[in-house]
């Protein structure tokens, strides 16, 4: 193999690995861990995942019962629990008594806030984005003042 071909192949592999690592960060339907408080420009201090990605509640849900699945969960992926064997793997600025875990119909564990299931919005890709707030007047962020530890 010539040096030029080897250099080109190395560059392609490096770019592919870099793109794969970047894509891994943006996957929202994989468990990622604890709930934390995070500041947004448009919605104030809200619940977020460890990366600072905003979490939402859905008005059609009832306490402890998620209803967003199928096509809905493509746009609004559930905030899944990383390790359900731990009671609540950790918190960062959120009172423990407000955080819970429920079982979804598919058997996966979803984190809750005040018994309401938490979801991502697929348009939020950067920490602090809150593009899903008030979508359809049924999706909203939880304003956290008063819920801090």
C-alpha cells in the first residue's frame, strides 16, 4: 500500500471514529445516569440529564404512568435509568424525595420527577436547549426553584 493510500485510509478511519463518538453523545434513548438541575436561557432552572440536556413532562401522562411510546417516543425519547438496581443513582441539585423510577410497558425503567415521567425533546442537542417547552401546549419543563437540596 502506498503512503498516500495509507494516509487516506487512516484519515477516513479517524473521521469515522470521531463521528461515531460524537453521535454517541447525542443518543437520547440510552440510559445516561443521574438527574441534575441545569440553567437554560429561556426556561430557567430545569431538570436535565448529566450532559445538561433538558427534560420535559407530558400533560397526557398521569402520575407514575408514561403514555408516550411508539412514534411519540421518537420525538420525545424517555429519560431512562442507567442502573435500575440503584435506588436513584444520584442527584445534582435536586431534592431526592422528588425523584423516582417507574417501569415502562417495554420493561425499561424511566426516571420521574414528582411522579411524572421525564422525556427528552429530539430537537434539543446542546446543553441548555429548551425547544420542547410548551410544544402543543402539552409538553413542558419543570421549573426547579424550591426543589433544590
